C-alpha cells in the first residue's frame, strides 16, 4: 500500500483516541507511585510479621480481618502492576519503558512474597474446620475466594518451594514472555518497499487486493522463518518449565491446571473440544469449499482465507461511526450497558492507533476495582475492527459491573470472561444485519460473521490441539522448529479442511500466536464463550422473561459463582452433552443460509 493510500485511509478513519493513564499514576517517576511501592512493602512486612505461621489458629472473625487487609494490599499492588504494564505495551521498543516495567514487576514480586503465606496456610486448614469459620460474617463475604483458593490445595507444595517459584517467576516465565513480546513488537515486514509492524502486515491478510494479501503472507512467513529458532526456544523452554512444575504439583496433563484455574471440569472441556472437532466437516470444511466457489477456484490459498468476498465493498468505517454502531447496538439491548460503555469514549480509557512499539492485537485490562478498565485496539477501519471494538467493550463493561466484588473476587474465570465480549459482538452483528436493506450486503455480512465464528471456535480449538500435541511431545525432548511447523500444518489442515492450500511459509505462523506464550491453553475459552453465547442469545431471542436483568446479574457476579450457577437462570447447562451441539448448530445454520443463496 503506497503512502498516498495510507494517508487517505487515515483521513477516512478520523482522529483516534489514546488512553490517559493518569487515573492510575501521573508517571513512572511520580511521587504517588514511589509512595505506593514503599507503603505496600511496609504493609506486606507487617502482615507477615503479625500473622505468618498463625493463620490456622485464627477464628473466623479474625481470619476475615486478615483477608480484608490482604485484599486491600492486592488492590494496591494491582494498581502498580497495571500501570507498569499499560505504560509498557504502547512503548515496547523503548528500553526505558521496558526497564520500568521489569523494575515494577520485580519489586511487586518481592513485596508479594511476604503475603504468600496466607493462601498456603489457609489451605492447610481441614474442610470441616474452614466451613465452621466461614460462619463468621466477614470471612463469609470472602467465601468464593476461599473456595477458589482451596481448589489448588491438592497441588500445593511446601511453603519454601512455593515462595521459591513465586520469586523466580519474574526471572523465569515472565522474562521469557517479555522476550517474546519485545521480539514480536520489534519485527518489521516489508511489503511494497514499506516496513510494517506485525499488526499492520496481519491486517493486510484481509486486504481487498489479492496481490497485496499474497505479498503480506509471504512477508509474514519469511520474517517469522528467519526468527523461528528464537521463538522455538521460547516455546520449548516455557513448555519444559510448565512440565516441571506440573510434575511437582501432581497435574496429570498439561491442560489440567488451566481447567482448574478456569473452574471448569475436565470432562466439560473435553466435550467442547470433541464436539468442535467432530463438527469441522460441516462447519469450516464446508464453508471454505463454499468460499472457494465464490472465488472461482478449487482451493483457496492460505492468504485468501480471510479475504473479503468478491461482493464486499471493503469500505472504511470511520472511528466515530464505529463508536455509534457499537453503542447503539448495546443500547437497544440494555440502556445500562450502553451507559457504561459510553464512559470509555467520554474519558481517555481507550488506545486505538497503530504505531511503532505498540503491542499488536487487542485486549481489555481490568486494572483494579478502585479505578477502571482500559482497552487497547489497533483500529484500521475494517468491519472486523468494529467487531473487535464491540468485543473488547464487552469485556470492559463486564469488568466495570464486576468491580464491586473487590480485588479478590471481581475477576471472572476465562471460560466465562469471554461471555460479555462475544455477546457484545453478537448484538452488534445482529443490529448491522437487521439494518441492512441490500440482500447482497446482507450475504456478505453473514459470511463475515461465519468467518469470525470459525476463527473464534474452530481455529481456537485447533490452537488448543496444537498446544496439546506440542506439550505432549515436549515431554520426550525439545522440538525443532521444523517439527513444530509440521504439527502446526497438520492440525491446521485437519481443522480448516481440504479447500485450503498452505504455502511453505505458513509453517512458521505458530510463532506469532501470543496465547501459546502468555497463557497456555487459554485459547479454548474463546470457543467456550462463543458456543455459550450462541445458546444464550437463543434464549434472548425466545423472549425469556427477565433476560436483561439476569444477564446483568451474571456479569455483576464476577468470579463469585461457577458456570452452572450462572447459567441456571437461563435454563442452560454447559455440562449437558448436547449443549455444545446447540451452539455449533447456529454456525451450521448460517452456512446453510449462505449455501441456499449461492
């Protein structure tokens, strides 16, 4: 894309907001930040001095007081780490920003080591004893946190080992994650003589011009291939690190610790994975064969997988229009959701421009309950970017609603954390579809939605399968970049189907997926959320009484309830073997519509 075209696109998109982190701290060298670090250290030392080694002897009321103080300290530490991370992710090419982030991480790790004793000693109390203490009002308030802390009780190590693992985290896993992030942020991809960041070049894979898509795909494969040894080392090292810790803790499978943290049973996750894999022929295989026919070919090249359809006008959606689209869709469902969402635009809570040194992709960071979430986007004006805005705003609204649960109980398990985000996407898509009078445009929108759902469900489960095979083989020894590429290509082929043709450079694409590094086995949560929302939306469409009220209450619950409790008011049960088939049936139904119109 030439400079003139780029400038024209930027003008069409309009002015993009950047966040202001002053609501957390005035700056990395500010006096409030230094004061909070010093104060947190003193509080942690005092808590340790007074209560370490004594938790098992405290009655319920006294234990409730300790947990309350612990929560306040976690809130303070969370504010510090949130600020350091958000400051860093928009300037990852700045050595001073990286140094600041690492310094805060190290200091907070050191401070939090002094309060590690609480969870460890809490888990040594017998079940009957802890149940009796929970009759005390103050401790009863924290019952969900106590429950979620104690699920790790069978896997807890000695106090000394737990403290060692905690303190070494910043120079172990966290350091490798930082290396990955800075490496990805520093990569440059040349397309038409212009150097692009990873966010910019990946955006070109959905460009209207097939020649541009091909150039971008080859550039991605070439650059990732040049750095694959480093990325393979990162992935191998982190997998081995996980294997060692899992062995010491007693987890039988690499995915088990993630399931436990997600508060979801192994059999529920297995049912989801099996259902998606079994559905691939009638979902992804069928859709991409259909898309190949639209393009007049037998097979799609991998760079055409996310290509706009021939009838797609590929128009640029200005930022102001994107904002209105999303908020109007939210408002039609719930004025309360829209009111909370509006705050993100009225205040500087969103960072949207693509720029050098900024992390690619998008996320919503909850920070701490006493502040507010921040959203990071890389907005480039495509319809997909509008849906990403709807997705991340859903996270943000969810985080605002859950904040009153407090620092220990506001966070939602990953399996439910995607509910509000995917529901926000669904609201936005349905509103756009209902408001489009042109049948041709409606078909394009429906196809785009199917592609988003396939990326969310089929592709994410394929990522999970890649992780499972990689981690299983890693237990036998380090995997070469070539072997990692073989696993990647094999699973991509199985999941996406025979209508896709992969060029040689595609074997390196595993290297840029951040979830493999940041949060192993996170990815199935996207599929969980999408299928769950499909079922949830069907209940909404059926006009269930009190749906909006129940939905908002579900979001307000944060991490205080499990999926069975949260879904019960809607008559849904993720443990039902047929649950996932219902969600996948929605995608199949959309493909049926597209086939009928071809």
